[in-house]
C-alpha cells in the first residue's frame, strides 16, 4: 500500500467518524431540545450547524471519490 492509499484510507475513516458524530449530535440536540423545551429559533440554529457538518462531509466525500478515481485511471 502506498502513502497515497494510506492517506485516502485515513480520510475515508475520518469522514465516516465525522458523519456518525454529526448524526449522534443531531439526535442529542433533538433530545435535549425536547426535554428542556428550547425555543424553535435555537433549535433551527443548531440544526443549521449540523447541516453544515453534513454538507462538509458530502463535499469531502466527493473530493475523496474524485481522488480515488484519478488514482485508478492513472
């Protein structure tokens, strides 16, 4: 395995961990908001932050996919 393969593997694992952390964070925010009765404005702001995390994951996943495609095609 080359250094590039190792880097792509590490990046993929990092994206998976960030995605799972974002999902758990979303569920935690929803639970806390329901338990403590947080206002809709605050919930919307927190959910917007989670959406930004998922957008970052999608952009990075696309870049990772393109990098793997370019490595495969030479």
